[in-house]
C-alpha cells in the first residue's frame, strides 16, 4: 500500500483521537525458459509418476511469442456481457471486450478491452520428456466461425497437430458469467506425462484515466490456504519471481479487473490445488507501463487429459464470490494483517451501497451522502458519551491539579486520591476514548470500499465527473477541510486557551486538504458529509459542556 494511503488513515485516526487526548490533558517466467525448480515441482506433482522428466529445452523452446505462419482466423464468441475472440493460432484468447464497461483511458470512451494488442491469454507450451509442444506454433481447426452464448453456454472445439501429437481444446463460454471452462487432450505423451505451462499474459492494457494508479494496483495473486498478492511494482526489471504451489487459483489483476485460472480437485481432502507453480517476470517498464509475463504450470497425466476454468472480467464482489474458493479475496479490502477485521465490514458496506442503488434507485453519489448521514446519526450516542465524559473530566480538572500539587512526592497516594475523586464525580477516565475508537474500523473500511469498489468507477455526481477519481475542481476537498475546521473550532469553545489545541485546529484541516486533494472524490464526499452532520452535534455537546462548567449557554440569555 502506498505511503499516501497509510498517512491518510493515520491522519483520520488522529482526527478522532488527538482532540480527546488534548482535552483530557487539560482536563516471473523468463522469456527464454522456465526455471528448473518450477518444471520439477510441476512434474513431481502429477499423480501418474513422480519420475522427473528430461531437461526442458533451453531458450525460446518453452515460452515464446513467435507467431505461426499462415492465415490467422479469429472465432468471435458473444454474450450479453462480453465479446471474446479466440485465435486459431495456438488456441489463445486474443480479445476480451467487456460490453457493460467503458474504457476510461480513451476519448471518446469505447467498450473495455483487457488484452493488450499482441498479447493473449491461455495457450502456452507442453513439455513431455524431450518433446516440447508450443501451441503458439500450432494451426488449429475450429468447430465454428462464431458462437453465441446469449441464451446458453457455447462450446468451441479446436483441433491441431504438432509432430506426432494430436491436440484437442474445448472452450465452454458461460452466458451470464465471465467464465470459460477449458478441457482438452494431448495424444502420444510418454510415461511421465507432461507439464502444461499456461500463459496468463503480460498484464492488462490500461483501462483507467489514471494509468499510474492502475499500474500501482496491478499484481499477481495466488491462493492456497490464503491469498497472497505480489504487486508488479515490487518486481525489478527483468527479475523472475517463482511462486511454488500447489495453488487452487492464480490471478493477474489491475485495479478493477482480473483474469484468473482455477484448477483444483473438488473431491479431495486437504490439499486440492492443481496449479503446481507460478512465475512472473518483469519484461518491460517503458513509459511507466509495467509488463509482467505470467505463466502457470499444471501437471498433465499420461492419458493426456487436462482441464481448468478461467474468470476474465470485473472485480464485482458477487461474481467473484460465486466462483468459490475465496476468490473474492482477490480484491484487497484492507491489509493482510488486519483483513480479518476490516474485510467483513467493507463487504457489508459495499452490499449496503449496492442495495441502496439497486433497490431504492439512488445514484451512488446520493448513496454515499445518505450512508454518511445514517452512520453519523447512528454513532451519535457513542460520540455524545465521549463528549460528556470529556466535559466531566474538564469539570474536575482543577481538583486533579490540586491533588497533583499536594501529592507530587507520593505517587501511590496521588493515584488513590485521583481514583477516589473520579468515583465521587462519576468520571470514567477512559470514557472519552473507547467511543471514539470503536467507529475507527468502520472509517477504514469505508476508505477501502470507496477506493476499490468497481461500482463507483466512472460515476458522475454534481460537478464531480468520477467518484472514483479526484475532484478536478478541488471543491469537495476544500469543503471537507473547511467543515473539519468548523467542527474542531466548535469543539474548542469554552475550553481554556491551549497553544497545542489551537495549532491542531488549523493544522489538521490543512494537512488533510493537501493529502486528500488527490484522493477519490467519493471518499472526500463521505468525510465531508460526516463533518457537516457532526457540526450541530458538536454544538449541542459544547453547550452541555459550558453549562456543566457553570458558564452561560451560548445563545441563551441569563435571567
């Protein structure tokens, strides 16, 4: 996670805790060849034989981008969700238009294409003993020129020959899901079977208006007992990163989209992953674009049969969840060390957003506004408890100061007298902290939901052209900072002058303004609503505090 995000969350935490404390104080795969370790792990994982195969031929004999000579024919498969194209050269998916999404990197916007020009998904290379079968050099014969998956599943069958090996591929496309089921068979394998090195491309083409942010979120994700993310940006130029399996699924993702390969034994107990390893190689960083070649290895038994599934589409939570195997965890709501707490809350908040949008017919801008209002109202009892506790602390502060002067040489007696004073005045010294800390996981969860939820992507609201992007006019960050200052200023009314408190009243809004100016407009909108709603609440608490101290209530004339 980038430093700006961490700093932002730290500042959010500070906003809700520092005022309390102050008041109390007063109060990859190589393009030449696969690593031997990857090949050995793959073959040894096969159930047919554990005998290691002969060495994989060097150079471009395993993974290569060479094209096949002869006519290139594309088979187009259409559904209501997508338009995919499969090339008869290698049986590769060379185009993945997602019809319900637009590319924000182009003007005018067009339907979104994930696969970069010249790249492809699936296909790959089989290594069987001393034989290497490069599918990208096989000319396949297709069972159809085009297919429709609008009303039901559609299956494309491809047949090809490489030397003494016959290769059959079957791709079944789902009508209402971004799912492709793959099965096939290769004849003529030796007694040790083969290893299938499946190509997962080099990352997606840029689909977002902020290419740098999209690059920063690009990563490979693997899942065995739990998911593990490796960001593209963590790889050095030409570095190869080997990730030993077995994995139930492996994925390549950008900020909002993902392509994943699933291979597991649903009937087995314990370890069920069939993806024996994954490698990622940083091959290009030209002009800031991160191109990482990703290849998964799977063992093929002597009979030559194989099969897996693939998801290629948006990171919509419900669709990811329906794939099973914790695939929804590919969308990083929270940090790995705190995901057990943040992720369930984030999923719940995202579900509320979608329900309000689909059931109540509200735009996501209004959803954020209403959700912010509702949260602030629901948390009002907690905030009121905290503020009242601080007011009581302020009321007994002179007596605490007197005790500190009286028993300054006797810490034990000071502690006893202080707790006695707390008891007499019904003061809980921690009463102002915990109500402020309890909502903090909710604040962090909202941060992640508005940063990574695809439903907010490209959504307009008022003058904001995209709630997932910064406000180009900087109006909403200014409103957020200004409302934060007003809340802090009201909160300091009636308190003794304190240079530290006065400085924080100005500094926190300024710091948040500079930091949040480049954050998503939806996030700034949410915090602005939170601040505006808390202004009248702070005003009421401030009057209670002044009344408790015996001062005239603001706006009320003494009789």
